[in-house]
């Protein structure tokens, strides 16, 4: 249980950091550039999480048509660009992946 103080301290520091942004953004006038930049954070983080899952197979990049996750991801991107709906994007990507996996097996 010697790790408990370190865990509590890490939690408090994380909470304080997040709270400071919430408290400061409501009280000071921020430049519009900051707000534009902050709007781009969620897509950037999501892309950084998803892209390796689509491209990397067995420790190396697999850009072949045999990479079913990449194909399903490309279908999801096409649906996202056309429909502009998160639900339809996820549904199309998952349906494509499941269909391709069923065809290959």
C-alpha cells in the first residue's frame, strides 16, 4: 500500500490542473486563436488513438487490402465525410468490418 500516497498526489495534481483551466477560461479573456486551437484537440487525440489500430498489424505497417481494419476505417472515413454523423460513421465502419471478417472466415 506504499503506492497510495503517490496515487492520491497524482489524482490531486490532475484535478488541480484541469480545474485551473476551467476557472481561468471563465475569468480571463482568451484570444480567439486559443479557442480555435482547442477545437482541434479532440480530433487530433482521436486520430492518434485510432490510426495505429488501423495501420499497424503484427508490429509493422500493413497498408494492403488484406488489412480488414484499414478497409473498414476507410469506409468509415468516407461515410463521415458524406454524412457528417458520428453514429452513421461508427455503424458503417463496424458493419463493414464485421461483413469483411465474415467473408474472409
